[in-house]
């Protein structure tokens, strides 16, 4: 692994790893609210577009965090399709596959999503970028999460958090739904990221956009 002290970053170019919670049980519990999965995705797409418009060299990678699995569903550096079309197509394929696997399980409540897996995937991608050369975009992780913390994932999540800390990768968190996430509170605190819990879920895009503006002002 490249020593932390030898990593160099470009000041105004970002590599943003976005982890989106697609747990079907969580989103089923949100059907009677004004903030449905489709509305959530509209906020996500608006935010991703704003990041890519800020600097044409910015890179965004999206990882879907499902109940049974997680996977890369979008990479702006390799997508030749329209951003929204590409992301929604891959996401639909992932959700259908994850839901089919979920039908075999008996789940109480809204279940848990594989946060530990998606964090590990994000960090693996970032390490590959570190190995491409001495100059890198600024890497960070943004978790858009709603499912409860899975107690069985505690050790794996903490290992990922400490790995991010050693690699100087901040983990920002934006928690939707009614519950706070102790996992993500620790992740943001330990890595120097920001933990957000919007009072109104429908203001998600404004919350994350305001945070992005503040982050850029500090550079």
C-alpha cells in the first residue's frame, strides 16, 4: 500500500464514492411517506450532476448497497451513456437481482443493508486509483443511508472506517428515515467527515449541496 505521506492530491478535483441504500425492506417502509425511492433517486441524480458540472475532471462512482449484495452501478469515468439513463438502468438490474435473493429470507422489520460490503468496495476502488500514479483526485466517500445498523457487521464496518482513516479518506454521511446511525456517526467522526441527518428528507439535495459548497470554500 502506498504510504500516506507520499499521496498527492489535486486541490480542486474530486473522486466521490457515493453509497446509496437500496434495501427493499427499508424503502417499502417509506411508501406511506412523501419520500419514496424514486424521489430519493431524483435527489441523488441532481446532486451527482452538480458535482460533475463543477469540474469536468471530477469523477463519481456509485455503489448500490442492497440487503443481500452490493455492486458498482455507475462510474462517470467509463460511462458512455447519459448519466441518468446509465445509472437508472444499472440500478434497476441490481435492485431486481437483490429483491429476488431477498425473497428467500424471512425478514423482521426493515432489515439491514450491507454497509460493510459497500464501504470495502469503495476503499478498494480508491486504493486502485492510488496505485495509478503519484497525483490523485481528492477521494472521499458519501453514504446516503436509511437502514438500521446491522450488529453483525460491526467489526467489518469498524475495520473499513480505520482503513479509511489510515488512507486519509473522509466518510461523509447523510442519514434518511427516522433513525440515526451509530456506525456512520463513528465513521464520519473518526475520518474527519461530516454526519448529516436532514430534518426533512425531501430537502436531501439542498442539504448535501450546501455541505458541498461549504467543503469547497474550505479548500
